[in-house]
């Protein structure tokens, strides 16, 4: 049990490093917070919350893995290397793909609520 607690501590430290030190971590945290606030204001349903939270987790997880891979690549090879470029590009592409898909899901969930809200005020 002590080993597990120690490992959780390392993971929490990694999360803190990501959000405190990485620009993309701060940007993604702000976007996630905006989605959470919007979901609260619009009072989305429980299944929709599950989807929003899952999208947030996927995007943040992808961004964290991308950051770790970039740091590892920079440590392994400080000058340009075609294989390192592929690793960085594919990793960044994974984040972009997750982000675009999460944005589409967000539109599918939030736009009907926003439309209804606008219709109520008209």
C-alpha cells in the first residue's frame, strides 16, 4: 500500500508540473473549465456530463503524453533528426485530433441547449 501511495504521489506531481509549467496545460485547463461552467449554466443531463468529462480527460491526457514525448525527444536529441520530427508531429497530431473531436462533441451537446435558450428569450 505504501508503494501505491508513493506512485500516486509521483502521478500527482506530474499533473502539477503539467498544469503549472506548460503553456498548453494552462490553455487546455481553461478550455476544460469553460466547458464545465457552460455545462453547469445550461444544466446538461448526466449522460452528457459523462461525455463532456470523458472528452476533457482524453484531450488533457493526450496533451500530457505529447508534452512528455516532446521533452523526451529533446533530451535524446538536441539537434534536428527526421525520426524525432515524426514522433513530435504524430504526437501533436494526436492532440489536435482529440481536440477537434472533443470540440465537435461539445457543439453537438451545447448548441441545442444554447438554441433553446435563445428561443426562450425571443
